């Protein structure tokens, strides 16, 4: 079960509670609408989100973070090191976007006895390739949600994968329209299942 930070309906919340393996994102804003099991918290380990989480005692003590057996850093430092110089030209306002906090997340995990996984840049690049076929508007990076869906499909090729809380909206430089199309293609192929957000209990902005 991959739980984004969008709206969680009653059916989805019940499914999250019954799931065998649950992944949440960053500040785990989905947790209020679907409290319970958390096995992995996937984090943006670069830029302002990574810096803010590491500095936040509230994040460190969040029940989902405390319960999770692993933290997944979704941004391979090698990929973001390659992006720094081009972004300095095209988006100088994002001068801290590629600042890397992977080692600090690794240290946090070592301190509290969690596994730390860095999603390989090959996953990121495979998502970029898949999105290119859908002719997305110019973007900077895929969303964390899209990276994690791809990682889960690669890591657990035989697993039944359910998605909840994916509204495909948020930061302007994620290719959300194309990501929705890509996930729709996975749904059509029977690779993943979207759980409805009807009768939604409001959470927050999508992953």
C-alpha cells in the first residue's frame, strides 16, 4: 500500500489499516486520515523538505516515523549532483534544491535502528523515460510518489500494489498531468490499483 498525501476515503482508510506493508511520505500528512501501520517513510532527502524534516523534533517523533522500519530517500545524490549546474542556469531561484541530506538521514536511521534505503537513480531515469512518451510540460523532477511507485514495482514485481491518497497535484515543477496518465496506464495493465477517494476524509496536498 502506497499512501500519498492527498484525500483518503473511508474505503481506502480501511484498506490501509488492513495492508501488509504501508509506505507513507515525508511529514506523513496522510496519517490523520488513515492512522495505523507504517513500514516505510519515503522522504525527499534534498533541498528544503529534507532540511526541514531533519530539523524537526515533531517529525522525528511522529508515530508513523517512529513505527517505520525503514526510511527511503527518494533522491539519489548522484542524480542531483548532476542536476545542480543545469538548474543554476534554468532555475536560479532553486539554488538549494540539490543540497544533499542523505548522510544525515543515514545517521538518523543508524541512531534509531532503522534501515536506510536510497532509491537508485536508475529508477528516476526510468520514470523520466516513461513520462517522456506522454509529452509532459517542462518539469524538473518527478514527484516522490511517482518515484516510489516505480521503486515498489521494481522491488516487489509480484506484489499486489494499492494506491491511496494520490491526487496528482502539488508543486508546479512536478509533471503531475503526465504522472496521472502513467499511473492510469499501470492501472489499466493491472499492475496497480487505485483506491477511491470518495467520501473523503481530508488530508492535505497530494504526493
